[in-house]
C-alpha cells in the first residue's frame, strides 16, 4: 500500500506538470517581452525568432504524453478579467458594520459573467472572455464628509427657489472638485471608485444638481440629477439629493420613477432600516458596475492604423447655417482626448475630413430622402380628439439606399478611395429645407450604424419630445447636432454603447434604463454635455482589445479542435513541428494571461502589445497545423482473405435439412388421435 507521503508527492508532481506556464516558471521571459514592447510597441514584428535558446528550452518543456486538448479549451474559456472596484461610504450615518454588510450583499449578487455584445450577426451575444468583480468597500474619512456637508450647505443657502421645480438647483461643481481631490489622494488610477454620499442634511428643502449654466424656462428643460461621472475613474451619488424622475413621458422602458421605488431615492419616503438601505445601495452599485464599469459592446471593432471620419454636409441652401453644427467643436471633443492618450493606441491616427454637397446637385440624396419618408398618425385632445399626421425618416431604408449607392455618392461628393489600413466612417448630415419636423425613426436626430452615421435636421428649431424630466416635458433642439453626432460616432467607430442600453442574457434582449443618462454623457435625451467621462474613454479602447481577445480565443479553440480531429498533436506533428508547436502554444497562452492582467489594471497600451504579439504565435500555430495536415499520406493496407468456414457452413446445412424434413412430415409426426365411435 502506498504511503500518504507517496500520494502527496504524486499529486504535487501532477499539478506541477499540468499547470500553465507563468513568469515564475520561466525566468527572463517577462523582461524579454517588456523590452520588446519598448522596441516595437505595435508588435509589427514577431519576437519569437529573437527568443534566446534558454527561453525556447523552457517553453518546450511539457509532459511527454498527448496535449490535454479538452483541458486547454476549458482553460481558454475560463479566462476572466478581474475588475477592481472601490466603494467609499461617505457620511456620519454609515455604521462600522455597513461595509461588511454591503460586501455580503454584493458578493451574493455579483458573479463572474461574460462580456456582452448588443448588435451581433451571430446567435450568441456573449464574448469568450469573462469579467469578475474585485470589491473593496470602506468608510471614508470624516474630513471628506465634513467638507462635502459644508459645501452643500453653503450652496443651498445661496440658492433661490424656482417656481418651475420644487427642487433647489445647485451646480455639480459644488462638490465635484472635493471628491476629485480625494480621488487623487488615493494615488491610484488603475481602479474605479464609487462614492456613496449620505451626508444627513437637516434642511427640509429638497435639492438636486444642475449640469449646465442655463435655468429651466418655458422652452428649455434643465434636467437635474443626483450623480456625476468624472473624467477620472470615479463616480459619485448623493443619496440626499432628489428625489428626481426622468424617462419616457407616457409609455416606454427605462423610466426612473419618482418616489422611493428606485434605489436613487432610497433615503426618501418611509424610513428604512440600515439593512434595507444597504440592500438598495447594493442594487444601485450592481447596475453601475454593469452599465458604467463593464458596459456591453455596441458592435465589434477591429484595430486599424488610421481612423478617418468623413463629415459630409448635405445642405439645401447656398448660404450654409452652421449654428448647432459646429464641426470644430465635434472634432475638438475627440482630438483633445486622443492627444491626451485616451482614445487611441500608440501611433494610431485619427483624422477628420469635411465635405460639402448641394442637395439640388445630388440626385441620389433627394432619391434617398424621398424614398425614406414615412408618416404616422397621432391623436391629440384639443376641444375634441384630433388626428394629426406627421412625417419621419426611416433610418434603415436610408442606410440601405446610401450603402447600395456608395460609389455614386462618392463620385458626386468627390470622396477619395479608402486607403489600406484605414477605417473610414462616413457621417451623413442632411440639412434639409423643410419647415416641418423630420426626425429619424420618429425620435432620433442621429442614428449610428456599423458602417456609417446618419443625421438630419430641418428649419424647425425645437419640438417637444416624448420624454419628461422632473415632471416637465423635455424639449429637443432639433438644429443642435453636436452632441448627438458625438454619441453616434462613438458607437460606430469605437463600439461604445449608450449609457441607457444594456444587454440582458436573462431576457435575451436589450434593456433600456435611463438611470445613468444624466450628467457627463453624450447619450440620451436628458444630458446637454458632449464631453466624455471615463466610461466612454475606457470603453473606447477596451472594446478594441476585447474584440481582439475574443477572436484569439475562438481561433485558438478552432486550431485545437483541428488537432484533436487529426488524432492529437503527437500523431499529427513531426518532431520538429511538435517542438515549435509546444513553444508557440505556451508563449501564446502566456501572452494572453499578460494581456488580461494589463487590462485589469487599465494598462491598455501593454494589453494592446501582448494581444498584437500573440497574433504572431496564433498565426504560426495555424500554419503548423495546416502544413502538417497537408502532409498526411493516405495508405491502403491489404489483408489476406480468411479461410472458408467449412464447419459453420456444414452445421448450418445440416440444420436446414433437418428443419425441412420435419416440415415435410408434419402431418404424420403431429397428427392428433381422433376419438373413434
């Protein structure tokens, strides 16, 4: 009988021979790849030929048997991206047990799940890469709470009440600089911070935060909120502000109701116990995590060396009115972030090109618009019910015509041919000489597709939308297109999802929730700000990496299944091919782990390098398997005919004759004795 020590040694030996290769088991590999990333940040060249012989020997070390392909596939599909999230509870009303109780609520509700894709040509909307939450919850210092309380109290004392709203309006900048300084003092930029403010004001006057300098008027609605997403990686939520409500006015999804039925209004209404309050906060943090920290991809986006945005203005009048369509402002929104290293990778380029087309001289333009106009009927109550017929543009029909007539439009507008290695996004702005409202699909000023953006405006300056905010209808300024165009370009070029859309695998559909669509976001009808927060900036670069990582995983699984179908790596590959295959595979797997680690620390540049570098190994692996499969020779082995089975045939013949004799004599053999009278 084996002793317990022997069994322990066998288990240890098994685990050491099957564990994935890491930097600890291969000394020098990490430093080698780090040096290569400095020499070739885009990994245009394959670093494998430059590997020292010692590193190659370490990479080639593996178990002598066949590769456990099902286990390798399972390991690839179990790749998970840890996301560090810090929650800071600010205010004297949080007890010492609040952190542990909130942690238990979140850990029971937040599990590892896949990144999702909203628009997919495949049946599955899930990517192969998963994400998991690394949670840290703690009480903030009393000094931060005191500073915020003093700032809010001072702002409330100097604010004047409004006849149009029961809420006092104070600017978000009242407390945002204080929180920003505290975030900087944490000295970490590789994590996301959420500040939950429960300051415990004694004032009976309700308040909320304004995000613009304009006040609400008869023709303008200033939508107030209780939260703010910063340019740096922090978000704050003031539970004492509000309650606010915004969303569809009459019917639709995503409404944030007034009262205590939404977690943002957890402190309003009936008093709650600490446990009930923290459970509401857990659901609020759960929503923020999925919408803002790990948002779904709008579309898959692939890396190109140059990103080109073609701003095509189709106008009807000779004297173009560019008020509300400031091209410089749109370009500045993106170029400022790109120059700060926020939207692009390394030497990746971003350029904007402008083109002007006369509507009267563009036959395809007038054809596309006329064929895309539809009408709908609405019923309004004046003295009695009245039916009103209105028109709108069908964006899908307009997109189809523009796609089918791309060459003709390129000729009319004088657009250049697309360059190799460049992704070109045409942005069509139809500035029509119409006196009536003409929106896209009844509600939108701009619609994003994966290959273009379509926007429209007419002479009408504004209209009442189907959305309301704090009891008042939201006005849509139909001639102001800067913010809608920024949001659409983000969706089409970088695959950034709007802050009110979320893919739900449970419902197998896209959910609409406008909770996070106020403040600093270019999406939705309730924001007036075109600038980008950390949500959009991180998602823009992360989406490129997630698309590349998903492709690498699925392609690696394909090649492993091909090897398995050919009888395993030992049967398919010759000795020299097998050694390189093992080296390449271990190096590929190591780079994937490094890319995931860099992504979890928001080090997008290093993650980009490791993924681009792993593409060389993946290509080499495919090439090795393809070459080996082509060298397989079919062979036909001839066998001698077996001797004739005389014994079995004779036995069968005798049996057959016996049965035949019995059948022929059945009357005599089985006749019944009849009774004689």
